[in-house]
C-alpha cells in the first residue's frame, strides 16, 4: 500500500495515487468486523471485574506481574492500558511510561533505568513501551549505534530469563495495526484538538519508515520471542476487539483465584460532641460553574 511521502509523484500521478490509497483504505476498513458497542461495554465491565479479582490475588499472594505493551504508534496500547487500570488500585498497579533518557541514564547499563520500575511483591507494573525502545525507535531512528542494538538483542533474552527465574510473571504484547488504520488514526488525532498532543513528529516519521519498523520488529522477534517469554500479537484494527482480546488473554495467563472478601459492617455515626462547621462566608468555595450551564437539544 502506498504511503504519503514515499515517492516523487506529481500532478495526475499524485492524484491517482491519492485515489488508490483512499480506495485501499476503504476496502481495508470494510474488512474489519467491529464489535457492537453494547456487547463490548458489557464484556469489558465483566473483564474489569476479573482484573480487580486478579489484582487482589496478586496483592495477597505477593506476586509480581510485569506487562509489556509494544507496537506501532497509534496501535491502541494507551487505550487498552487505560481500560485495564480504570478500576484498579494505583498503589498496587502502576503505569510505567518513561520519558527520553537523561545524559546520566545514557551512560548506565541500558536496562538499569527500567529495573527501578519493576514491581515489588504484591504489585503490577504496566509498561507503556519498555526496554524494547532500543529494538524499535532507537534502532530505526539512529538513536543508538548498530553495536548497541546488537548488544541489546543478545542481552534482552538473558535479562528477561533472570526476571522469570526471580519469580516475576512477565507478559509481552505486540499491538499490530495495519498501515491504513494507522494513517486514519493519525488523521483523526490531527483534527481533534483534545488528542492533538498524541501526534508527534516521531509518529509522522514512522509513516515514511513503515517497512524499516517492520524489519526491526521481525528481527526483534527472532531474538526475543522465546519459549520462556513469548510475544503475544494482538490484532488492533478494531479497538474494542483489541481491548477485549488482550485483557481476556492476560487474565487467562495468570493463575489467579478469587480471594475471600472480608465482610465490612458500616458503623453507626457516634452522637455529636458539639462540633459546628466553619461558616461558609469564612471559606473560599469554588464558583458554581455548573449552575451557568443550560441543557441543549
């Protein structure tokens, strides 16, 4: 499939190319079977209830769970992570989304800055991108040397094997989105002021480097898709299907059990001892913005 910026078409050839891209995108979109909204919402809520049960088992049993989310830009990782964490305790389940490394971090062992974000007993760490940055964006964009890239590919399976031997439950998910769907999501972000921040120059660069990222991903899988710690690929052209499939698989891969819930009795409020609330005029209340709103048809 042709992509913007991939060639030197001019005039009529460019117009034909644009039409061809549009037609291909339409066919690809038609091939995606969308999960009905009501079905999606009901099943998502059920799965989120199971995530709460899994979290309680992890907390009580002192288990350490690491979930790695990788894939193309706009492949749906962030939205899936949000649905996973929506009803979970942020003291137990943390989202790890690290910025670019500092100069000091660049001088450290590559995996070092990720180690400090690994979970302790009874915790879950959701990595919104992870140490696999080196196999993807750093490698493709030239932010690391070829020698550093090859060293990563050799050390990564060893690093992950050490985590597993230590007792960490490690799950790795690759979100696979088609180039046509990725372009649609980029355009949607570009036109939406509330999501414009999600579209970066690096994202746009990835459009022109689609095949380079594909080759980098294939090489990464050759080295790191191991029997001890395999990659699980999630088709992500339909966001609803993506979230349901990924969450259901995660739950099926963790041997959690529903923990007994201790009964909680709501106590009676004790009699007043004479306390009086501070007068409203002595406090700084937030203005009632909601009162200024009117119902629209």
